């Protein structure tokens, strides 16, 4: 997930557009030191969050900027561990996260996430979170691999290289995986030579579109941290000639695209419906994710039908659904 740092359902990622998981809830992301220069001789703040799977994307987006993040599956529920260089006031950082968790609990109607934290002494602690992140299949034919592992792609397989500190929320959540699958199928079928990723987060869906064959992709997010992460990832994967990343507001984007992708949340998708419609060219494809099956799915389908879209395909996983809507010519 994850412009919208999600409120996204997401986690991520804005919460992606005006309301991103952070925007959607508080309008802010966690303020943490830049971990890019983290040294092994520095102590580390490790925060552990026990939360329902539905909240992982949003929590990941909120912690965008941390040096490392990893998801561990436990018998009871997923566990998110976030690592950052020890700040002057660790309690202030933890308090920010606790406040966000309270907001997230109300928004998603979930059991409140449980937070524990500790200061890890200076060590080569980078290996502690690296050992939890290995190559995984995001969608059929698309693999996410960390930078420190030399993953050899199988015939016909596409690979996106990302660090877990940046990649969180871009594959461990159903909404991202389903959106990626629909994106790959759409572009490979020739229906997405130009694409727009709204609320791009770390750029995963934009890169998926480019790797599938899109010639020109615009990825936008209103979170500066997401924009920086997406640009770094696009460069790392040698896609700068086909993907432009910016902090544009959706209302300022002009032109039209054969494919528009928005992995956000139901209420934000409805709020952005007019602009999403404007930017989807005649006969174009709109992929929407971050939608709960049932009432939200019916609401989205009905609303976009009034704007000239008809359902073409869908993916379902757990309580989530991703939709492909085709716009009339």
C-alpha cells in the first residue's frame, strides 16, 4: 500500500492522497531520524507492534522513513518490528505511534495494536531485521527481492529490488498484491502503455506497470518521504527513463492515461472519483484497491458506474477486493 500513507486500508503508503493512512487519520507521518546513514556503532530503538493484518499497511506507511521494518508471522497475529536510530527522546516517538494506533483503531474498527519497545545496544543489528526479509512473490511473475540478496529471476519473471525499510507495505498486504496482479495483466494485454499511479507510496505499482511494458508512467504521492523512497527505488531498478515521480496534487495532473491505479481506501477513492475519471482516457482502465468486500465494494462499483465505468475483472483475498473498471469510449 501505501499517497496516501494510507489510511489506506494500508498499510503502503497516502494513506495515499489527502487522507493517506496517515493523512486519512492524522495528516502526518511518524517523525523519525533519517536511517540512511545509520551506523552499526549506534544504538537502535526497536518498536514491536502486535496488530491485526488489516492494520499492517497503515502502520508501515506511518513508519515510512525508519531505517528498517520487518513483518513476522506469529501463531496469533502478525508482528511488525520497526528499527530506527535511537532518538534523543524515545518516549516521544513511541507516544506518536500510540496516538496513531488509537486513531487507527477507531478508523478500522480493530483491536488496539499492542506496542512494546526497547533500546538495542550498538552492534551490527542490521542483520537482525535483514534476516526477516527474503525474496517473495508479490503477484504471479513478479518478485520483490532485498538489495543484499542476489536473486536470479526465472524465465519470464520480473524482479523489483527494494530494501525492507523502504519496501514495507508493498507486498505483504493483500491490497497491494491484488493491485499488482491486475496491473500486470492489464499492461501485458496492451491496455496500459501510459499509466498513472495515484498514491504511489514506495513506487511498487508504478514499477510493476513499467516492467510489464508501460512506456510512460507517472507516480504521485503527497507524502515527501514516499516521493523520496519511490524515486530511490525507481533509480535502483533502472526505470527512470519510463517513470516520473512527483509530489503533485491529483487535481493539478493534466492529460489522460490508458491505465490509472489507485490503491487507497474507500472514502478517499470516492473523494477522488471525479479526477480519477478525468485522467482515465476513453476506453481506459481504472484499477482500484484498498476496498473491503461487501458494502464498500458495492458502493465503489455503483458510484463509478454513474461516471461511465463498468466492472471487467476483480481479485479477492481475505476481506479485501481489488477492481478493474473499464471506461466507456
